[in-house]
């Protein structure tokens, strides 16, 4: 846990750096400092608004929007160079960035609130692994995962045949006496085998052999060298984490509805990702394409979101869309992020996390997604499937026993949310008094009742 004294000094450093940035602007730009700030803010607004128009429009209007998005910051940059203020702007921006970083460090939640509890566990006697040799560009062969696992006494089944039932492989291994199940592959395969491990209450071991390995990232595993995950067979610890379910199908990361799922579901997406996305987005953003969705999260109603993400435990809320990392996977809650941006003004509103102008975050134990369509596309751990509506997302708290190496990179500490009241209290030497929704204490429950955007 960071000491209160250290956090107080981080808060003071943050305020000092912010003041220093203002002094630099006033000392070297003088009366022009006000216009420097206005022009910079205007360029950011124009860039974001034009970027939204680029995604929403087609033809000439799309390319005019792109030209505007490029021209606005370039014009401000040229003006700064002509006036000899470029170095002032860069220095002030660097000082402000340092101030924000120091503030987030000061407001970082206590370690006990984000560190996953683990216990010592005996080594398995008969581990069984499913390995996908194609996953992650061939990581299974490149890191010798099959040979390393077999040298440690594990049985390995390779997914070298199409349409193999990985869950049946896991069930058969348990029938032969396996006391641990593991997967070297993508998050979708991880989830399928994890469901069998949870049903039989046996430990589950993740090997980061997929392309993105979001699940391994949130477990603090080494994504650069997946062979290190096998160290858990010799010297490991165990944790209890949650497992998400959507219409009975498991997921370890998230399920996405709306724009992303519609794009990925397009057959042309695999051959031309960029072109298919740009061609599809205008209709999705304007509501001319895609199913009308209504989501209910523990009584909170979200009508017609353009994009909806339901995650197995909430993502950190310190970035623009709240979709980054999950510091904990054992809170027994689903994370909900809904986006509804119908205009450039609402897109600009996302800069300051405007919940009433396009972005909503919530937590729930159950999310029900209804639609006027009989089935809707859903991206489950990155794989597109069609699910009958209504779609029900739930979380099984503590259902999965996951085995981890004792020595592993670990989870990056989450950054604190920028809030003035607790930062000021720390700088003045007092215990922080968190504002509503602060990362320094548990977020208050969302109000019940319909909320429409």
C-alpha cells in the first residue's frame, strides 16, 4: 500500500507542476497565453468533430472532414512556429502531462482494492492442456510449449483438426483422471475449457499463446514469453475468479453488441477490415443499419446504444471509453459500457467523460439485451456469433479456480481518477475525501429506473 505521506507529496508535486505550466505560459507568452490555450482547445475540438464526420459520412463529405481534421492542428502548429511560441506550447504541455501523471499516482487506489488474493496450492499430478498450434502466429511451436508441458508430466492435445470439440476433449481428460485443465490459445478457447474446469471445480491454467491475450494480461501473466506460464505447474498459487456467461456460453473478457459486432459479422470483414469498417460505420452511426437494442442492467434501461460492451468484471474507468484493463476479476460484477454518439457535439463531449452525451458506465450482476430482431450478432471474446434474443449476460462469482505462477509480471496498478477534492485534501496533508465515483472508495450503486439517452 502506498503510504499516505508519499501520496501527499505526489499531490503537491502535481499542483506545483500545474502552476509551473501556467507560469511558463504567462512568462514567455504573456497576454498571448490566453489565445494559445483557446486555439489549442479549438484545434482539439475541430479534430474530434471532423473525425466523427469522417466516420459518419460518405463520398466528398467524408474526405472534406478528413482534410479539416488534418488542417486544424497543422494550422495551429504553423501559427505557433510563426509567433515563436512552439517551444512554449511543448514545454507547457509536457509540464501539464507530468502534473496529470503525478495526480493519478497520488489518487491511485490502495493495493488491497486491486490486488487479486492468492493462496498456495499443491502441484497437480495429471495436468491436461489443449494447445492451438495456429494461435498467435504459431506460438505453440515457436516457444516449444508442447515439449515443455510434456516434460513437466502434462498430457497435451493439439487442435490440428478443424471443428474439434475442445470441451469434449476436456471432459474426456477429466474422465481419465486429469486434475488440472489448461489452454494455450486464444481467449475464446480459454473460455470454453474454463467452463468445464468450473463445472468440475478443478484448477485452470492459462498459457498466453493467443494473439492478444487480454485474459492473460488481466491475470498478470507474461505475454511475451508464454512458456513462463508453465512455471505454475512447479511453483504455483491459486485464485478464485469469476466467469461470465451469455445465453449459457462462457466468456472470460467481454461480449460486444452493436457497431463492433455488426462490422465483424460482415463476411467481407476478414478480407478487408479497414474498407468494410469505413463502409459500414455511416449506416450504423445514423441508425439506418443494425438491430435496435434495449439493454437492462439491474433495472437501468439503456435505449438504442450504438455500441454496448458487457465485460466479466468492470474495466478501469480512467481512459476515454473505460475499456482498458481489469485490475480484479473476482468482484462478482459485470461491467457495462454503452456508447451513443449521434453528432459531432456528443463526440466532443466524450473528452470530459460526459455521461449524458454519449457515454455511460455501470455495473450489474445481470444484463438483458432485447431487440426487434430474432437474433443479433455478438462479439464474444473477439469471435462473432449470432445469438437469439433476448440475450442474457450473467456472472458466476468465484466459479473458476485459476492457477498462476508464483513469479509473474503481475497486474499494473490502476491509475486514480482525476478529482479535485481528494487531490486538494492530500496536498494539504489531510486524508483524502473522495468525490462521488472516486477510485479511492467503492463506487456507489447506479440509480435504479429508466435512463434514456
